[in-house]
C-alpha cells in the first residue's frame, strides 16, 4: 500500500485533476467536451508547478528585510507563459470546432466519422 | 589523353551521349548516328585502355567521396578489361541491329529507348571498371534501374508484369543480400578495395565467410542462380535488341562478373580454396546448369528458351568462380566472352525472325530457314558455339572449365558439364533443324530476310564465334593475369 | 556585431515578420517579405554552422543575463546542422508558395498563411536553437499552434478534423513534456540544459527523475510520431495544403527528433538512458515495428499524400533505430537521416503538390498517365521515390549505409536485415505510383500541362539536393558524425 502523505496532498489533487482531464479527452465523443478535458488536464500541470514553488509561510519575493521566507517566483512566471499557451490552444481548438460545425453541422465525433465514411 | 582521362571518357561517354540522343530525337537518322558514333568512340577508348593494360599500366580514378572514407573509384584490371571489351564492342553491333529492329518492328518512343540504352552501357562499364565493392554496387543498381524502362518498353499490361518481376527480384536480392554483404565486408575488413588475394582472409571464421559468400552469390541476382533466376525469362518482354545486349551480355554478365570479381578480389581464390568456402556453390551452380537446361527444352517460345539457356550458361561462369582454382577463373572469364558472342547471335536471330517473319514460337518456324538462310545459318553457328564444338569459340571456355573441374577432383561436376553439353544440343539444334529441314507450312515464299541492319550484325557476331576460336589470345592473355 | 547576435536574430526576424505579413495585407507583399526573411535566416543559419564548426559551442545570453539565471541560446554543430536544415527547407518551400497557395487557399487567407508559416518557422528554429528546457516548450507550442492553423487551411473539410485531432494529441504530448520539465525543476531548481546536465546525475535514481524521464519520452514521442503514437500524422499530412505538408513533413518531426536527442544525450546522459534503463530495448523494437507496420499500411493507401505520410512514420522508425543502436555510427545515421529524409520527403510532397494542382487530386487514379502528361514532375517524384527506397547515388542510400553499418557494429545483424527488408517495402509503394504514371491510361482526355515553373524549380532544387548529397555525403556525413561524437560525449 502506498502511504498517503498528507503533506503531499497538493500532488494528489494534481493527479486527480490530471486524470480526470485526460479521461475526458480520451472518452468523450463531443469535441467541445474534449476541449474542456484538455483545459482541465493543462490546468492540473499549472497547479503542479505553482505548488512546487510554494514555501509554507512564504511571501511574495519582495524582500524588506534579509532572512524572510519567500516563495519561488520562477514557477509562477513559467506558468504565466503556460497559461497563455493554454488559452491559445483552447482558442485554436474552439475556432476549429466552429469551422467543423460549419462544415459538418455537428460536433459529435461519431457523426463526423459516419459523414466522412459516407463520402 | 592521359590513362585516367581515357578511363573517365570511356565510362561516361555513353552517358554523355544520352542528352545528345534526347536532343536529336526529332530526327531518327541523326539520333541513331549519334548512338552508333558514341558506340564506336567508346569502343575505341576501351581498346586504348586495353593496350595500356597490356603494357602494364593500371589507370585508376577516384571520383568522389560517397560516404566519408569511401569513394567512388574506377580502376582497370584484367577481368574488368575483358568484360568492358565485350560490352562496348557488342554495343556497336547492337546499335546497328536496333536501327533495323526498332524501325522494322515499328516501335514507339525510340528516343527513350536509345537514351536508356546509353545509360545502361555506362552502368555496365562502371561495373566493369569498379575499383571497389561500393562502386560495383552503385553501378550495379544503376544498371538495374536504367534497364527497367527498356524491359518495359512496350508499356503493355504484360510488360508491366514482366517489369515487376524484373525489378522485384533484382532490387530485392541486391538490397536484402548484396548490400548487407557489402556493409558486412566493410565492417569485417575495414576496406572495400579490390585487392589481389582478397581482403577477407583471416577476418572471420569459416561459417561467417561461407554465409557471406552465400549473400554475395545470391545477392547478385543478375547472375541468375536458382532460385533467383525468374527475372531473366520475365525480362524477355523487352524488345529483342535489349534481350540481346542486356540479357545476354551486359546485365547478366555484370552479375556473373561481379561474382567472379568478388571471388577473386574480395575473398581471394586461395582463401576460398583452402577454407573450402565455395564447395556448396559448385553444386548450386551445377544444379542450375542442369535444371534450367531441362526447363529450356520445354519452352516453345524461342526467346524464353534462350533465356533459360542463358540462366544455364551463366552458372558455368559462377561454377568457374566456385571451383576456385586458376583454371576455373580462366575458364569462367573466357566463358564471359564466348557465351556473349554465341548468345547475342542467337538473340539477334530471334529478333530477325520476329521482324522478318513475325514468328515467336519454334513450332511455327518450320521451313523458315529456306526463306531466311542467313538468319538460320547464323543461328546454327551460334548454337554450335554455345554447345561447345570446335572450331567455335565456346569450345575453349568449356575445355578450360572441364580441366578446372578435373583439377578440383570434382568428377560429378565433370559429368554435369558433359551432360549439359548434350542438353544444349537437345534444345538448341532443333531450332535450326526445324528451320532448315522441316516442311514449310503453306506456300513457299521467296527469300525474305529481315532488314539489312538486322542481318549484318548477326552475321558479324556469328562469324566472330568462329574467328574467336582461332584468335582468342588477347582474351586469354588477359584472363591469365587475373588475380595478379 | 550582427555575427554576434545571430542566434537570437534567427528567432526575432521571422517572429517580427509574421505579424507584418498580416499588416501588409497585399499577398504579393507578404510573399516577398516571407521569402526575404526565410532566405535571410538561411544565410544566418549557414553562417552559424560555419562558425560553430570552427569555433565550437556558441553561447548567447538573452538580455545579457548569464546562465543559468537567464535564458541561454546554445549552438553546437548538432543543432546548427538542424537549424540549417529547417532554414534550408523553409527557404526552398516558400518559393513554391505563390502558385500553390493561390490555387489552394482563398485570397483572404493568403496573408494569414504567410503569417502562420513564419510563426511555425520561428517555433521550429527556436526549439532547435535554445539551451533552455522550458523555452523548448514555448517554441514547441508556437510551432504546434501555427501548424494546427496551417493544417486547418486545407481545402477538404477533413483537414479540420485532422487538425483538431492533431491539436488534442499534440497538446497532450506537449503537456506531458512540460510535466517532465516540472519534475526535473523540482529536483534541480534549474531549467538551463547545461545546468540540468550538471545537476541531474546526483538525483538520477529518484523516482521523480524517472517519472520525468518517462513523461518527456512519451511527450516527445507523440510529437515526433514514434509508432504507435503516430495516429495524428497521416490525416494531418494528407489533408493539409500541399505546401504545408511539404514544410511540416520535412521539418516538424525532425526538430522533435533533435529535441529528443538533446534530452537523452545531453541532459539525462547516455549512460542513464541506455546503460541503466536500457531504453534501446524499447526504441529499437518500436522503431522496427514502425518501419514495418507503417510501410505496409502505406502500400495499401490510394491517396499518395497519405501513402507518403505513412512512409514518414516509417522513416521516423529508422531514426529511432539509429538512436537505439547507441553508438557514434548509429547516431550519425539518425542525424544524417534527419537531413536526408527532410530533403527527399520535402521534394516528394512538393511533387505531389504539382500533381494536385494540375490533375485535381492526388489519388492514385488521378495519377494515371501522369508520366506522359507531366513528365518533369513525374521524373522528380521518381527520383524522390528512389531515394526513399535507398538506391545508391541518392541520400536514402547514405542513411541506410550508416544504419546497417551501425547495426552490424553492435552485432545486431537481425536489425540490419530488418532495416534492409523494411526498405524493400518502399519499393512496393513507390512502384504503384510508377506503374500508375507510366502504364495506365488516364480516365479523361483533358489537356494537362506541366506544373508552373515556380513550383517545379523548388521541387527540383530539393531533388537536386537529394542527388547531390547522395553523390557525395562528405559534408552531411562529416557534420553528422561530428554531431554524433558530441552527443556521445566523445571529442569536443
């Protein structure tokens, strides 16, 4: 048995979110739901980065006096970038879904597939 | 010209004539003049090189680095000299013959035909003069690819199927076996140069070297060892001059030449002999000789019969290499010459019969000899040379091969050679006999030969079969010097 | 002055030019800008390779911040070679654009096409040039996002679903990659590649680093289409506009392979990946499976683009086998095949673009009789196909030579045999095209003219490269070998 370490609770949250998102991406047949899953999946990674940089009791790295605990700012910065990427991906995906809907009249994968097969 | 430029010129002149042929394509006379002149000049160059070789000079050119450490290299040695003399000399005859045949038969796309023919000759000369194994492999593949458009010249369904077998077997064997063997040799020996006495001696144990020899022997699919011989009959869908030069001389001889060259310069005769590496190959070659002769007897289509006869005769040369003694190499390399003249004559005749009488099946040729005396006369001479009767050139090479088999104490193989000669009689002579003595079908026409451009070359090659019996010395001198 | 800033200029120039293309609006202007930028990048990449070959590693500090605090661009012969490759393909393929893009895209999208093209170009160059692990992710996403847009521009509506599918799988792959980076960062506190390589050995056997290794392997395998993670690729290549297929097929997977090599050999270290984890036992079978399965599937495709796409999956298999052989020769095979495959596959897809333009499609049936109607294009296709088969005097032969030699050196002769047999399957699918083009009669009697010169010239430039580097591989072989030695940690 894996011992559940309460101190690592944040990682359990991350894993839960990640797997939920991943499952939706894999299992859902609806293109929009897939995008939801994908966003969830990406968000879990954002949380992973940010919690990794957090120091208990740490503040923002604005040093007023030497010796204060502060959280590592670098993961935040990285994740700002990753969030931008995530938004761009979601935007791109949604744009594609709109065009798919225009072209096929549906956003259900099964129906799209049967339309393609009928061609 | 310096020896090296001479060598380059000889190899690449046919290739250079290709664009010229393409440009002059609009005017057939001009185009064919270009082909013939290119052939004559190339042959002139090759003769000059052979004079140099007789004087002991060895022209060698390094062209470019193919992969770091390995270059494309041309180097003349006696065995290659023999092959190049045959290939370039008979190109002239074939070019003249092509003019008669292609026009007489009304073939289309003749420019493409002459173009790829020229490319194929460059490839054949490249094989002949290859200075290392990689160069040999490169030109070998170029030869396969450049002859594909020739084999499938008719562009019919049948040509497509024939081409598939042709490409399929030749490319598969060369990529799966030959390339593997070449790279393996490089890995074992650290070099791919052709060296007197071989480069593999002491580099690996007997099973490995035996396996390597098998890869080489079957990998050179052009040598048509059974069971990789099917491409040769399939290639008979080609126009007859292609079958004549390429599938009696250039392509198939490139195959057996490669086997011979690998045996002599990569393994080394002494290595083969002392380690007993090639014994199994003797039996494979012997088996091919007999089995394909038997198949040849069952074929009624003349070109198919000749194709199986070629398969059988090629194995004589492989046998010469596999016997791995001096007489074997001598006999094998002479057989390259004598069989070339004999078999090209037979193919020329088969083509002349197609053009002159539109007949392809032997059973339809009853009495045709009276209408086409020159053609059938030449066919008879060619047959006798292949059978190996004196005073025809074929007698010499068979004689030396017999001596080689005796020398190696291989009485079974002596028997194979003798039986095979009988089989040759059985499948070649009936053609001429049918032509001359069987009563003709239908009305008796007057003399109706194929065009002069067809008949002239075949008379020339038939005469050569006799001349070479008395005047084989230049080739003999070269053959004696193979392997240092 | 400029010489000193070359690494960043390679990124900044196309990145700035991309939005300009939209602002210019007129498609002729965007085209000219894109061409100028691509050729400028080509000359810069060539200069960089020349410098790094003579001077060794070039380290460029962004904003003057020294690594590991600032972002570092680090150029050695390995990535300079890949940079040159991407720039070369980008510069040649853009010449093909005027006719092809005007024919396949509506006019309002042409400027957008050039924008996306330049962005994709930027992303690929960035992934290659950077010495910072997180930066790789950012550029990876820049190139991926623009690729999704480019693929979605295809005429067929299936281009949209193909693009969507690629988006989902690509994002999953990139996210896996970034998870791996995060885990490494947690253990080492750095993202600079050289710094990571220095700090990782102490943490090597922690579960975190093992997990990071696994995530990065899977994430990158998705991006480089390692069998069986290749499912996004065939449709994406098949339905994208011709020019897009040519560009991404020649560059995108290659850059991913480069990143893969960089992570394996420079960051994790060959010893960790191969001697401890025996990753070769995983790469070689998957590579071989990719070669066989994808090649066999390619034989049964009726659409030429799809056929070549499956062949691309197979070619990635060859590269991975080269990595798995874990020797200087094996890596040389991989690196040289990166270049060789890019050149020949680019040429083939450009030739297919010519067919599509004139014959109205690239189904095998459309190509019937193409040998007579479009002899120049068909000849180009055949040369490219011969190279795919690995015929001597083409680049394909050089790749195969190294790969088989590496397998024999390692003593794995069955691998050598399988590699050779795999290449025979290529004969089957290329020959189907040859037979259709030369032996079959076209269905209609329309008068078909040869493709326009502006498309034929780029196609033949790449075919020329296929032949030239097949005639003499001194340059490519030399650089690839130098790169392989660096990756293996031998020499400088």
